[in-house]
C-alpha cells in the first residue's frame, strides 16, 4: 500500500524518502524536470552530482552506455552499495549528469526501493536524504532533527523502515577512464581496481598528464582544481605540469618553481585548445567550449612550514573557478589540503622512478560532486 502511495507521489512530481542498504535516500522522478528542480531545491547544493536508481541492468542501458568495465561491475557487485558512473545517453534531465556528461547508476540491494522502482517503472534519484552539509539520516528522527521545517515541507512521503544500520555511503566508481577510478570509497571495497600507469619518457609522462587534464578540465567551469604532485627529486613532477599546460594551450616554457615558490600562467582556451603534442583539439564539447583561468605552479620544497602555503602563497585566494593549482611536494601539505576536499576537486598524483626512463604513475581523485 505504501509503495502504491509512493508511486502516486512520484507521478505528481513530488519527493519521497525511502530506506536503502546505506542511509535513507530521497526519490524524485528522474524523467521529470519539475521533480528534479524540486529535489535540487531540497538538497540546496547544486554542484553535487545526483545518481539514479534502476531496477536492473536492462533499465540502466536505456540511460547509460556500458563499457566492458561497467558490465563487469554490474555483473559482480549489483545489486549492492556501489554507484557505477558511465557515459550518459542524455535521455534524462542534464542536471543529473556530471560536467563531463556522465551519469551515476545504482541498483539497490534493499527490497523497498527495488519494489518502488519496479512498480513505478522509471528510474528514481538515488541521493541521500540529507540537505547540504547535514548528517545523512539513518532514521526518521535523524531526518527531522537535521532538516529545517521549510525543507521538510518539500517532501510528500517518508517510507519509514525504522532505524537503519549505520553503514558508509555507496562506493562510487567512474568507468569512463582507461582504468576505473574510485571517486568515493564506501562500504564496498574494490581492492583489485588499478590506477597504475607506466610511462617510458618525459614525453609520455607529459602525454599522460595531458589526457588526465582533458578528462577533468570541465570541472573547472564550476570549481578550481588541485593537482597534488608527489615523488622524489627529478622523478618528473615538472614534466607532468608541462603536460597539463599543453592541454590548456599554454605555449610558455614551464620550469620548476623551486626557487620562486610559485609561477602563474594565464590560459584563455577554446576552439584552439591544444591536444597532445600541440595537435589540434579533440572534437567534442571540450574542444568547442571556452575555458579560462590561471595555471598556478607551486613548490613546497623550500617551505619550512606547510602553513606557509596559506600565509605566504595565499592558497585559498588562488582557489577560484577556472584555476588549476599544481603543487609539487604536496605530501608536505597533506593535512592542509585535506581541509579543501569538500569544496575542491583534488587529483593526488604519485610518480615513482622504476629506472632511468621508466616511471610508474598512480593517482587518486576526490570531488565535491560525490562528497
């Protein structure tokens, strides 16, 4: 009876709170722009990406394109507490997608949302029922305690299953990269996912950096981007920044800022945005759209105290939408950078020397879109 009532509410463009295998989530009809607007008004934090929940893989494939990695994750881990990011087929409200045109999909393992989706016949949103900056609710009492009366009025129905077990939120995996990237680590641990890349020359290190920048550059429309570079002296951190500059269309020589502490390179880039090795830009939204800002290249090697990143280099003032801040020897400032995780996308890049020419590069990515 409650499921039927919830379906009726969703059909009217209303919001319904429902239990999941993690915390309580909030559902809107993902095919209804008015319902999505209502959801975003409730959440109050426009920059975070919203996943959808579907009943099965067949429904998922109506809205996303599944590559081999995504297919394997669906087969091995879904239904379950994992959100799989794939390239969107752009059939839903674009506000549910990331800035790179991807869409997160979940198949819940909890019976109530599965029944709800099957009876409703369309995907629902799969985001936690907390409002911006508030605690995820594991009970109705939690929700009432941390949600303002005005926000509560936006919700038509609460499917109350009592107090849920206090579990982490879902693991989020981006399958649109050459190797999958865990954007948020939840209850489900995926230890076999590799983020290792091997380069065999400074040029291939630069090319890898160019490709990685190309992937994440659209985030700079809404955020600054921090590149936290780690590795021993001479391992290729500056070569990596050269590759970043190539993607931004910067033609100035990029040199180490060890003695100057910081260098800056403004970049207006658009239809002429350079690709690898200064070839023309790739076709698609990135090459056709304008990006502008400043590439800041920082080095903490000579800083006696990591706090000088703020007191001397004024890091906070550099973190504006469009700007990219590449920090060499970032490990020295790990604790300081952690404070920015909820507001700024951060790529942590580790470069390790294997031999004279070969480098192993690993990276981890965190983004406010999935915080």
